[in-house]
């Protein structure tokens, strides 16, 4: 596919940004089924948060065009082929991962209404409703804003300028993959849906990884691309679950237990490689220190904030202290990775644990240095649950620059979870 020509023609009607309800991350569907089972009537509000305020989204993106893309998503429903793929496929070695009652609900779903308002040079975009419904807005909302920002920059470029831009981006990505190809035993997946340059570009990146890395490329988090390219759909769970469970806690004791209650519910549904701990929502070290013994028997851990090497060392020592063999455990690195960091971490931990990588924004949206004024550089945009049943959510993270929530609630959570001094790290993506 000639992406540059497709962009030059500006035929957005044949290229809606979100093409399907399964143009989303696999973990969102897994979490949605869990929420559908355990917390279906919880009212949750999600909100767009632009951590990179220097990117004036409301100046770059026309409000009418943004509404058109959001309205298009609300018109989508599962196709027969998509439903068959979800109902009948084998995921993580398990057939019929998605239960009939959940699939019957999903097949009739249309995403709920949104609230959009311009506030200065940014957009306020929120989604409010029953948790299983509104949670499915997160990924398409981010993908739409990221791609529309890119389209705004590309709109004024000439045909040959676009050809050269994409040729350079393809060469840059290919050189990264070539480096990774020289790392025997590497296992890596595409985690780049939410902040991708575009759907077509993510699809191209996945095909390039598949061709050049072969079995080292283990799959993609994007369900639609996984279906279309006959790849493994990759993903487990995310910070959203403990954030909402914690917000629902009635007192400090319930709050302290909430991150483990989430995983009790998860363990009832999943086994094997889906039993991956994401410990950093309220601080990795404290989470592991207070964790019940049964969690040490889970398959592995995903590291998504703070210094990744430090977090991996903490996990290794925790497994040893609990009588587990770290060499049999899986560590998935997934925060702000690029090829050199991937190689560095792999060399540091290979043989000590089973190492895998979820490569995100700097795989599917690395146009740094390729456009005037670096106007296509990736930036940090998130869509998070900000309240549950009227109570604010909080995320602390292992990096205080990723913390979110009201100041008084952040202070309370730090006290309850005994979070001390943290090292701040720049948030690139």
C-alpha cells in the first residue's frame, strides 16, 4: 500500500480513523468481559488528558471533523466475521475465551454518547456511563486524536514531500527492526494502537516486524490487525481495573485491599500467560511486599513505569523471597521503549527471567525529526477513568509525573499504600 498517496488524496471518507469496534487493544476486551461479569452497573467517567500541553489540539483539529470521527465510532457494531473470530478463535491456548453472555451483549453494543468542549487550545472530551460501555471509548478516542493531529500536519505537505516523509519513516523503522533482528531469542509484540500515527501505518509496522523478525515477533495488541493478518492477539489487563476498584472502596482498609481484590476476580477467569501482575498503580515495591502468597505463583509481571531495570530486580528478589524460581517467570517491559532500550534490557535480564517486550508509541508513531519543527513527534495523550460512582480515581505509578487524581486523594493513597519518595522521570509518551 502506498500510504503517502493515500494521504495525499485526502479521501478520509474511505479511511475512517477507527474502522471497527475491534480496532482496539485486546486487553480492553478481556477487561470488559471481567467488568461485565463483576461490576456491570458501576458508573464511570473517562476523560482525555493531554500531558503534552504544548501540543494545542484544539487549534490543530477542527471540532466538526472531530465530531464526525467520534460519531462514526458510535455507528459501529460487530460484523458477523468479527463476532465469529472472537467466539471461535483460540486466545492464549483457550478456545471460547469470550463467554456467550458477554458476546451476546457485545454484538448489540453501540458506544454511548460523548461530551466534547473546547477549553482554550485543548479539547475536553469525556465519556460517562456504565463501566463496560464507556471503557471501550478509551482506545478509539486516543487513536482519533492522535491521527487527526497527524492529518492536520500532513495536510499542507506536497505530494513528493509526503513520499519522502514516509520513505524516511519506513527506513527509520526498518533500521530499528534490523537491530532487533540481531538479538537472538528476543520476544516482542506490537503495543502501539492507542498512540499510533495512523491505522495504515500501524498495519505497515506490524507487517514489517512480521517479515523481518519472524518468530521473534509474537503478535499485536490490535484485535482488528490480529484478525486480518492471522496473528496472535496480545494483552492482559491495565491500571483501569485497580483504579476503579480502589475508588469504590468504602474505607482505608478496603482501599488497601482493592488491588488484590481485582486480581482475585481475574484469577477466577484466567490462567497461564493471562495471569500477569501489573503492580505499579500504587507503587510496585509496596504492592509486592503486601501481596498474598498466591500471587507469587502467577506467570509473570508487566513493568510500565519508573526505571524498568530497578522494577525487574525488585520482582526477581520478590519471587526468590517467596520460594519461586525467577527463571520460570515472565517479565514484560512496556513503558516508553525504543530499540536500544529493548536490547539493553534483554541483555541485562536474559537467562535470569523470561523476557518479553510490548513496543508501543515509538514503534507505531516515531516520526521524530521527519517534519518541519518536529511537528509529527509523538506526544503523551491518555484517556483515563477519572471517577467511579461519583468518587475520584487515583493513580500513583512508580513515576510521580504519571500520577493523577485530586491532590488530597493522592496524599491519602500515598499514606494508605505507604508510598515514600519516588524518582521523577520525564514522560515522553
